[in-house]
C-alpha cells in the first residue's frame, strides 16, 4: 500500500489529484478515459487524463496525483501500463495505483504483488468513483473501506457485472480525433471515431479475454448515450465510427436502432462493426440493411479454418460457415476484414498453408492486415483455456512479467515460422509495402520453412498488378488487433 509523505495533498477533488492514464487502444481515442472522466466529473472530481500513445505523461502530472488509474483493456495496454506504474511509484510513492479493465482482472495476482494497490475489472466506472470516494474520505484503503468491485492485497472482490448508470463520455479534453486512426476508402481519408453500444458478450470463446470476466453476460449502453457520443465526435471532425462492441449483434434490435439513427442524422458518416460469424448467418436480413446504412466493413473473428482449432477455441462456426458468411456480406456490399489466431498448439503446417490458399482463392488479400498472419495464441493467467481438459498436454510455465503462459508447438517448424512471419510483417509495415507484396512474401516463407507446397495452384501465384480489387477495400490506418 502507498506510504504518505510530508505535504501529500489530501483532497482528491482538486484538479489533477485523480490521474487517468491510457497507453494504447487500437489507435482510437480512448473510451477508457472518456467514460470514467465523465463519471468522476459528475461526482465532483476534476481528473486529469493522458493518453501516452499520442501525448506526454509528465513527471509533474504523476507527482500531483493521489490516485493514478491505468486503463488495461488489452494485452499491449497492460505491458505499457506497467511501465507507467513503475515510473509513478518511483516519482510518487504515496499515490494509490489502480489498474482497471479486462487485463487487470486476468493478471490480478502479479499486478498486486508487483505494481498495483487496487484492481478493477468488469464494469469499472462506478467502482473507480467509489475508490476515489474511499480515498477522499479516509486517505487510504483498508479492508473496511474498500468498495465492492475493487480488489486489493487484502480483499478478493469480484468484478461488477451489472448495468450501470452511464454518463456521456467526456471527450472534449482528450487529444483530437485527427491524432488517431483514420478510415481509408479509395482516395478519401477521414478521422475515425469510436463508441460501444454494448459491453461483454453472449458467447464464451475460450481464448477470448472477455469470457473469464463476463462469463457470457453483456450489457447494452443506452441509445441516447451512444448517439450523443457520436454527435460529439462528428462535431470534432469524425467521418467514420467504429462500433467497438465485442459483438455488435449481441443485442440486434438495440444495435440496428443505433445504426439507423446514425445514418438518418449523418448519412455521410460510415461505420464498421465486429460481428460473430454465426450471428451473420443467423441474422442475414440485418446484414443487408447494415450495408444500406453505411457499413464500410465488418470485422469477423474467423480465427482459423481448421475444424480442430475451431473446436479447441469453442468458436461456434466451421470453415463452411466462413464461406457462407463471405457470400452474405458480399451480397450486402460489405467487405469482411477477418482476424486470425494463425498460430496455436493445434494448428498444423497444412492448416497454415490452407489458410493462405483460402485467402488467395477468395480474393481476400486486400481485406486482411498482414499482421493477422503472425498472431500467436495468447494465454493470460485467467484464460478460460486453462479449464480445458487437454491443457496440460501443451501448456508451459506462466511468464507473469509477460502476462501469458508459455507454450511450444509440437512441430518446431511452426514456432520458427511464426517468428519469421512476425519479423517480415514488421519490416513490411515499416517500409509501407503493399499487402499483396507482403502476402506473397509470407507464402514464400511458409512454403520454404515448412517444405510443403500450397494446396491450390491459384494461391499466391498472382502478382500485385493482377490482384486489383474491383473497388477499394476500406480499412483503418491502425492495423493491430491485440
């Protein structure tokens, strides 16, 4: 727990006494700052907020804070956030350091031992306010005043999983949207905004970090809150909205109503959404309407085409379902931008080559950010995969500092290929090479490393000049999904 130092300010309601820090959120303006900012201001606090991905976190901001809350919605954010915590502890040892978000819950034991005084997962805004209230009232956390939803060294509080009284996210003091990801559509490039119409997920895919925290539950954000947030971002120059829901069609009526309202008020503003393959199949009539309402693309967590891998991940779809989903989206005029977990303990050499062939045969090269071909299964400490019966057969030791269990592929060529593909993709991104060139390089690397040909003659044989899509494939300038 933090130790008081002489002159330490006691009033958390003074400007900057609460400091919110975000480190990385897929290149969009952090909702993990905007939402708690609004809730804390409603309660009478005056927090400072810094996004280290585009702005500077000064020593003075850290020194002035009594409560330093670090957003950890994803693995990359947590790794960067730990560096912030180390720096904060060095500069201001009396401050209370709290991590909040999905990955705070998953890595609770290590964070509390090494970096944090408190952790908040699940629906975090009200718990964060309650934490500030407790510190404002008593000066420090104890077992008796630690609020529900806040986990400490002494308490084992569970995440709050209930619909909360949301506030409209406060974005006016955050960096402008032009400093974040843009939508590229042909020659048009516009700033992209970000909202969430729901939180949590109905589904329980075993590799997903949402599963162990929400356990199949989800909560809608009130329509008025979402639409007001969109209006505020459009006023800041946004021309495209990303719906960051884990699955946009968990609540199809709610989501469709928001999409209709968005298009009615801002007919020139496009949007994208993440939608599960089985939801596209089940609700294909909604997909057709989404295309008419301005959906620029759909992100679908395909993850793999191997039936064995899909079973291990409990994805709930098959290779044939992916093919049908592509047809449904194509009929609606919506490109799919698939995501993959290209390397898992169960992915064979033949599976990887089949994935590359599938991408080429279905003219998806321009639809996929090359980093997707390098993604390796991440197994954080709280992962639902740890409960699977065969886990002991492939799981290695926990690397707590890396926030993941180690694992080695039974075929050493696959681990070597993953490292090589990751290096190739990083180099290609740095040099801004076309996706077609990068894809051809990955194909050559895979066939050479694995000593096997691609399963079809068509795959990877065309040159970039021969692979022009019929129309530009919309995409965001931020390609990293992990």
